[in-house]
C-alpha cells in the first residue's frame, strides 16, 4: 500500500486529510451496503409477487372450462334433492325454455305482478325441490331489485301452459297463457352463491347451494354493484372468471356478509 504525503503539510495535517478520506470512503461503503439491502428487499418482494401470480395463474387454469352443458345457457341449479331446475334469463330464453325444454312431468313456475322468469323443475316433484324452485323464481324476479322480502309464486303442469291467447289478446315474446288452477306458494327471497365440484359458479336458494357446493356464501338484496360484488365473491370462492360470476347473479344490486 502506498501513501502519498503532501510535503507542504505537516504530519498531523496529512493524517487529518487521510482520516477525512477514510470517513468519506466508509460513508460511501455504508451507503452502498444500504442500497444493496434495499435492492435485495425489492427483489425478494418481486420474486414473492411473481410466485403469487404464478400460483393464481395455475389455479385459474383449473377454472378454465372448454365445455358447457346445454342447460347452462339458462339460469340453472340442482335442488338439494338432486333435481335440475332451469329458469329463463330474459324473454328469449323464457321462450326457448318453455317451447323446447318443457316436458310432461315437469313443474312450471312463474309469478304474477312482477317481471318474473319462467322456471322448470325437471324430473318430477318433491317438497324440497318444489320449495327451492319457488324461491328461485321469486329471487330471480324483479322483486329482488325492488328489495321485497317475499313474493307469491304459482306452479302448474305443462299442459296448462300455452301460447294460445284468448280472443282479442296478444301473447308477447317470453310470455305464455296459463289456464286452469294455479297452486300458489308465498316464499321469502333468498339466494347463495357457491362453487360446485366441477368448479362451476352456482347461484341458487341456500339449501340447494349448500347441498351441492364445496364453498358458498349467502347474498342479499343490496346496493353493491355487480362488478364489485363479483370481485368480492371471487376472493371468497376462488379465481373463477368475473364474467361467469356476474352471469349467475340476480338483476339489481346485491350484497353479502
């Protein structure tokens, strides 16, 4: 190691100059160490975020579906007794549901006084499925958006449902005439959302969701936007596509606890 001395300065002055240089070098070294530590922390955070993103991406692959069942074009669920229940989404799907998929032995549900979907309970009648189909009909009607707590729903046999209008009347798209006796049920509006064994998002009466889903949460009429609610549901149930979550929700605002 070589040391240069300034002959115009005393030994003490030379020593003092080298001491100042040493202090500056030490300060720079400490600054470099601190900068290195900050960079390493940032790198660790980025690596952690990358691992989380990779995990989410891998999990999302599980939810990516290449095949959908024919009934998924409608609102649908399986009752707690294992019966398929189908509901129209709008006038077009109401029309298709009744004209193409109503069969002898089905039970047909609808509600008067509010905009309501037509609903088919497939495969025969049982008390649990009857109640759940009625609750779904009420909950997916305009009553949900209006914040009603309950609604009267009626059910009939397929041979009572027709497009044949009375003289002088017109039956619009998605609407049907009902003839004969109506059986009525007064039900409370109630829905839950769940993730079934096939990783499909289901929205249905709570009893049906709890019976058929591995994860679930109840929803209620509320003022949350569909997009905000969907993001909350996604956090609770898993990284299912937001579009799939929004698609099954009732019209109007909702909330969950």
